[in-house]
C-alpha cells in the first residue's frame, strides 16, 4: 500500500441533529425547529476535513452492520478517504446532537461499533502507522487503541496529533510520547483539575498552556470563538479566531484538527498551521452540521481571497 500523509484512528458516527430554541426543562416536551441527519464522529470528521483540503487520508475504525454503518462507509469513500473498518455485527455509533439558540451544541454519543476499535485492531493495522506522515487520535474509541497507536508511532518515528477529547484519564507516558496535545478549555480544565472559567487574560492563559506542557512538549489550547494558543519549543503564541456568524458549532473543533494535521503533514510551521485551521473552522461554523459544512481546499482559497479583500490593510493607497 502506498504511503498516506495522514492516518486517522478513531470514531465514526451518524449524527441525529435536532435544532431548538432552548433545552427542555425537566418533565417538559418541546417542539424542535428542525431535524436532520449528518455524518459524524470525531475521527471520521477529522479525516474528511483533511481529505477535503487535499491530503491523502486513511481511516482506521469500525462501522456498524446496520444501515447507518453502510451510509458512513460509503460516505468515507465518496470523500476520498481510504479505510480499514473492523468487521462487526454491532450497530453503528450514533451522535444525538441538540443545536440550541445561536449554534450552542449539546451532544450525547452512543458508542456502538466504535467500542471495537481496540489496541488489538490497531495492532492488526500496524503497517499503516510506519507508512504515514502523521497519526491523528481522539478519545471516542477505547484507550487501548490510542496507547497501541502511540507506541507504534514512537517506534517508527511518526508524529502524533492527539486531540484528547472528550477528556478522560490518560497516561502521561503516552501523552508525552505524542507530538501534539490538543484540547479545548473544558478539556484542559478536566486534565488540570481546576476550572478555567475565570481565566481570560493573556498572561493567565499562557500559564495554563504552560501547565499543559506537563502532558506534552507541544500544545494547542483552543478557545472557540476567541482563537487558540499554540506552544512549541518553549514559544507560545496566541492565534486569533476568524470572525464568523456561528450557525452550528458542531464539528468546528474537528475541522480545526483536520486542517491543522493536514498542514503539519505538509511541513507547515505550526503557528501558520493554526491560523489556517482557525480559518477553516470559521467556515465550518457558518453552516449546519459537521461534515456537511466543512470546506474544500477550493472553498478555503476563495475564503482567503475574501478575507484579504475585506482587510483594509491589504489595500494600497490610491
């Protein structure tokens, strides 16, 4: 098999998305303002975003034996994502997503076939790790899968982008063997054991990034609509978010990761990679759903031109 720029090991879900003005109170039934299905799962989302930006991507995971699983498999193929999916009779993973108000997301995951993405399955696909430029991981599959993947990548000298989401107990020996540790504010609070809600100024955020350095030498702390901090080689920089009207933030973080990994695989400087990823995420939140709103490279190029044209600093004085 030819080398793949990016190997994503992770979850694949079908999302059932309900739009509503607010969450119901206990005992209350609300009528939704909309409903739709979309392809999801952190792993699949990140793989699709990287592929849409032109990266060669291989996905390792498990799709269910039901109709949702078949749809998810066909979707990966239509997106140009090669895959090795573990055979199973289990049902497909599901995401139950409530989009509230101006795009706030509340989600519940039904694990399904994702529970079978174990260290054993990763080991059976060990040949794919050494032939990859970057391995991308998340926390929607069993911990043994990530542990095995990191061990294989370390042995092969392949960098790992670990999106440690959702937050769960992790081994420091594993995270320190990764190249990048990427979390949002809520996940950072879980890992550090203290709330970040009152942390807003630059100096305090840089201190948080420094604390996260105990998990990995290279860190990205994402802050949603505010931007992110990137820390590498004892240098930390704030990368501002790109202004966008958020319709649905579902998949925005995955869009960021997919774009960041694609840029890193191309050898792009991590700070520039984060700026590109922030722009990609801004396009994603302007649409409804996760994968359905993720931009292609062509759409991203158009957005870069639009952003440049809208920036008065890019215009020459007449």
